[in-house]
């Protein structure tokens, strides 16, 4: 597995289950997200029928993954635009408002 946390969740699978999961991943050119790996682990511990479990692997690997976008702005880059009294929360609110205004303006320009 590519991600260590995912490997931690799936390490308890039997050799056959790991081989099937590896096949599904390779065939579909996907790897489980941490959330999917956690669901796999819970499903394996609850599953009584291995055939159903293998079908669950296939279904889960076919799901669309949603990735959280994380943007980090360094304080020295932002600080010059804000008064010293601003903490991170008011700074974030101003940035979001500016982005909303920018987005609105772009949509208006595109609709012309």
C-alpha cells in the first residue's frame, strides 16, 4: 500500500483478503483512502461471508474519493495586510470575504 496508515488498517486482513484487495486496487488503479481503509477494517471484523466481503472491497474501491484541500499561508506574508490586533480568525474571515467577492466578480464576467 502507498500510505502507511492505510497499511495499518489492512494489515490484519488474511493473506487471501490482502491479495484480493491488491488485485482490485491494481485492476482499478486506485488505493483506499484512510476513511475507506477504516471501513474495510470494520467490515472485515463484522463480516461472516467472505464472498460478500470481497464484493464490498470492489464496491468501496469504485467509490469517488474526496480530498480536502489545505492551503497554508505564512504569517509574514499575511501580516503586512492586517492590523497587528487581528488574530487568525478575523484574518481568515477577511480572506474568505475577499475570495467570495472575487468569485462573484469572475462569475459575472463569465456570464457576459
